C-alpha cells in the first residue's frame, strides 16, 4: 500500500507545480521544450529507480537488443514525458475547435474515421487508450474532432491539489471524468445517453479488474472493463493512441479498426479474446514509437512482481 502524502509535502509539491505552470505560460513554447528536455536528461541521471526499471523493461520486452540501446531509448523516454508536462500546461490555451485540424490529424482505417470522427454523424465508441504520447490532450481532442461527448476514467492523484488542477483541464468541451472505483455504472449510463467512453487499459490490473493476456510476449494482467462494456452494450471498441508528433504542439490520433465480437455464450473466453485483441493493437503502436510509452510502470507478471 502506498503511504499517503502529508499535508506539507502536498503543499510544497503544489507550490512548485504552480510556479512551473506560470513560467510555462509566460515563455515561448520552444524555450519551454528546451527546459523540459534538460529536465528529462537530469531526471534520467538522478532518478536511479525509474531509470533502471525503464532499461530493464525495454530489454524484457525485446524493444532494445542490448543495454546500450536501452539506455539511449530510455533517455528519449524521459525527455518525451518531460515535454508532455509542458504540453499539459498549455493544452487549453492552444487547442480550440477552430484550429483543431491544424494541430491534430487522424491516422487510421477509413471506416473508423467515417464512423467515429465525422461531426454530426459520429457514433459512440469505447475508446481504449494508453499512457502513450500525450494522453492528457486526447479527451479534448476527441470531443472536438468527433462532436461526441466523452466520459473517461481517472484514478485519484497522489497529490490531490495537483490532481484537481489536471482534472479541471481534462474536462470541458463535452468531456467528463468519473472515478476509477465503481466506474462501470457511470460508463454504462454515459453509453446509454449516446456518449463515448475512454479507459486507459495499459497498466497492471488487480485480480478482480482484469485478465492475463500476452503483452510483448509476456503475461500481463490487463483491465477488462472495455471488453465487459462491449459485451453488455454492443458498442464497438477503438484503440486510440495520441502520438506526440513535434515540439510545435502537433499530435496524431493513431486509431484501429472497430473491434467487435459476437458473444459465444462463454463470457470468460469472450472477455479474454477481446482483451487480447485490444492489447495486441496497442502493442503494435507502442513498438513503432517506444519512446512515447510509459516503460517505468511495472506492467508484467513475470518481472519484479509477485503473483497476486
């Protein structure tokens, strides 16, 4: 169990977070990204625990062929996420309905673009996302691009004050959030009302929350909520990975074909089949852009994790 932060730690973290936010808003974006890159390099040097974990996981997944390659890719990974933080500070400032086509493009099958990204004609969908690219801008980008309201799942932040700030910038433009605990009921309600729902399904799931499937050739317990929602409602599942394209606030939604399954009567097997399908689709995209996925997360059951 994680120890709760005390009030002083929360206030100190929040103070420095706000200072960084104000500085980011005052400075040119290019300069902010330069600072973020420097911070990413420094964290890679001094954050021994996460650096070693990232390197180990890159090797475990077969993304890096040796430690030297894993170190180079790991450093890029740290720099990427430092720049994502800079993006978060200015997302509301830069991303608006009138300029969405200039900063966000949709890359994927024509059928998915027609079904889910045709304002006025878009259909609701169950979005499976990951801690990839800049997932914090994905909700706002989706609702503007599709014309469909969205409800996404969030877990409580370790620092509630920072969490409140981030959530305030996630919501808006017809985007709502619900707590991870007991999320199925509000998600079902949202789907019945014609909204889409979004779930980050790339982190380790507890025994009651997920099933074991293969991820980069290794067993990984993966959240099954998207599969359960699909079997309950028939709403298609869509992989949506919000790739960060460049340092001038340009992004790309990499989307899959609609994922559907006709129930066989064996619910357990149907859930596992669906979870493996959307996990495999996410894996393909992560393998193409490995520097943009959160390798620091303890994802697999066969490395650094006791059986649960």
